[in-house]
């Protein structure tokens, strides 16, 4: 079995070990900076919005829904009704007869 030896310049192992230590310290400081930027937990109670008026219990049969923010707004009395419709005519490429004749 042949053995390969690597000859390094004097002082290179010390330089490499220092570089590894500096890189590790940099990574450590970045990780600490990321954890420091986490927002504080919200003081909001339960629910996806602040004005939640429902009740959340362990069993769904004991819970009460709050659909208030999701119900569509009603038009005021006397508001005009608006409806729209559109039709299209089929278009065929040049030289082809359309299905309509």
C-alpha cells in the first residue's frame, strides 16, 4: 500500500485553522442574529383575526362559528341592479368554413 504525504508550507496549518475558527464564529454570529430578529408572540387570543366572536372548544359540536367577516355586504335599499352578459361568435381560420355555415 502506497502512502501519500502532503507537504505544506510552514505556517499554513495554523493559517487554515485560524480561517476555520473565523468562519465558524461568523456562522455563529449570523445564526444568533437570525434568532434575535424573530417577532414577539402576538397577544392576540384565538382565531385568524382580532375581532373573533366565535367560541373554540375541544369538540366541534361545542364550538360556535363566527362567519361575520366572511358574509357579503348587502346593497343599500334602493340601489340599482346591474347585470351583464356577452356572447361570442366562433371564428374560423381563413379558408375554412365555420360550424355555423
